[in-house]
C-alpha cells in the first residue's frame, strides 16, 4: 500500500461537532503530528480526524 494521503492547507475555522475522548499517543507521533499541523495550518485534532477516517476507510480485516 504505497498511496499517500493528501492533506490540503486549511483556509478557515469552523465548528466540528465531534465527540471528545482521550487517547495516549507516543511522544514521537505527537511531534510528527505537530509538524504536520504547522505545515497544513490545521489543528492536531483536525489531522487526527482526517488520518483516522482515512485509516478506517482503507483498512481491511483478514
């Protein structure tokens, strides 16, 4: 699976309407996520939602 997820830069803010919950994430992953957030002008939360949705939609259980 060599497909890349393309994340566009965000232009404006808006309401998300999602449920809030906590997760534990490795420091290294948070650093990478923060770097991506700066590059795309998106919040960490937005990126987590984009990445999770992509992963769920492109997963296969065997």
